[in-house]
């Protein structure tokens, strides 16, 4: 669903995202929801999260991706 003029294909965008240092070390990365929708589409992104066993949360148009399989708990 790559509808932008980006030189990256959706697969390349996913690879680039999860190849970041933070992701590769089990950390956290953040992306705008609009970028995810533009470059890969939310359905494909969610599929990739499930495939990797990762979780993500969204707030104010930002998606925070936990690049590990640890539980995520809200802190109030």
C-alpha cells in the first residue's frame, strides 16, 4: 500500500524499521501512524507485529513499538 513517492517498498520500510539499533536490541521505537499507513498500511504493520511477537500502543497519532516479547503494562 505504498502510495507515496518514497524510494522504499513496504517490505524495505519494515526491514529498515526493525533494523534500527533500538529494535535490534529489544528496545522501543516510535513512528507516526500516518507514516505507517502511508508506507505499509496498518493491516500489514499489525501482521508484522504479530509475526515478531511484538506489541505497540498508540497515542496522539504516535505508535510506540515494543521490540521484544515482554509484557506491556500501563503506568498510571
